[in-house]
């Protein structure tokens, strides 16, 4: 069972990092702004991840002009389920998930229906930058629907659970699963009401869970006991996250991954400005772990992703201490 409450004063004592410190001491210092386009644009992220040998969701098509919007129905006709997302979206905004469609009627995970005009309107809004960073004009990506691994049955409601790992100087330092709920409308977005489950770096096991920053024991929709969550393929997922440093050159980032039933671990996206709620989900702060990595003597050659993962699992795992 999880511990029920962790007070703000206790969290501060545990090295919780605030937004200003994150921006100044870590993002500003370790992330070269010229590399931001690699992660701010999901199309570019997909290309560099594939070049590095990572598995990514299958790209069905791209719509980049209003004249092409009506083509969406032909593009997806042979795909039972798909996802439309803005290439430069953030925080899960603008993601439309369709689980099935027939005769011009599209069905969302909740069972709600959308017609052809609804889908076209969503793409038009995406192109206009309604969901994009800074409101810039965007393109709509259409991807194959992820079929999440059966091991997560009951841990998520009407949406794909995803894994966020914070990577610093190539070392995975903190992790959480994000589980969708009725409140979050099937999206793995903590601000919208998804459940965040802190995951032990050493083992892949759950350490604590929160919804709306408050501790929870069970999934609010399914009743599943969250303390029983354990992520399979843990070492591979950590190594994939760690290697994002080589992919991008960004010193401080969030890596978002999923476990597909058929294709296994997949890279969803990378984030140069990851949020700080992961600390609340874990009940501990990032600062001690970040400072520990900063204190390491740099060696030539630099440790490989496998070596960095082994070190992080040993150093930051709580169950193996």
C-alpha cells in the first residue's frame, strides 16, 4: 500500500525543484535552444528516433494545407483506428483518438461519435495553430493507434497509458506512468485529471500515485489497486530513454514512451521543458538526483546508455536499498 499523505514541507525537505530553478539551472544551462526544433516538432522527433533505431508509432499520413483536409477520409480508409495530432502541440492538446469508423462515422474511445465534418474541423483547427506551441501554424500528423500491452489492463481508462522518464546528461533520474481517466477524457494528462504513478528507477515498480496532486490508492474508474503496477521491459525502456541524449544533444529532457502489444517499447515524443508533477507522483524531489549527476567526474569516453542506466538503477532505486 502507498503512504497516504506527504505534506508540502516534507516535499520541500526532499529536494523538490520549482519552475524557476528548473528553467534557470537546468533547461537554460543544459539545453541548447538551437536543438529545440528536434523535440518541439513531433515529425522531426519521429525521424531522429527512427534513425537511432528506436520504434515509433507508424505514420499514416500528414496534412499540411487546408486544400488537403478533405483527403483525411481516404488516408484512413484502410486503418481501423488512428490518432490525429498537431506536430507542434504540447500537453496533449489537439490529440483526436479514433478507435473505429464506418460509413463516415468516427468513434472515440468513450464511444462518442464524430462525423466527417467534425474530423475535418479538428484538422483545420490544428493547421491554424489552435493547439500549437505559441499558436504557430502547424501540420496534422495521422498515426496508427497504439494497442497498449495487456499488462496495463485496468490501470487506464479509455486511453493509452504512457511512461515519462526525466533524463539528465543521459542518465534516467525519475519516472512515472500517466494513466487516463474519465476526468482526463482518455488522455494521459495530469492537469486534466489523469493519474500519475511514481515508478522506482531501480525496479519499474509503483511507489506512489496521485490524481489532482492528491494521493490515491485505486484507479478512480476501474478500482484497480495502483500499488500493484509494475512496468515490464523496464531495462529496455530506461535504455531507450537514456539514448535520447545521443539522439538530441539535450541535457535535460522528458522522454515519453508507451508499451505496444505488438511492437513493444515505443518512443512517443521528447520534451525539452518537462513539467515538475513527476516529483509529486514520486513523493520526492529531483534536485538531489540532478545534483548527484552533476557531481560525477566526466570521463572520456562518456559512459554508454547501458552503463548510465545501470548506474541510475543502482543509485536511484528505492527498493534495492
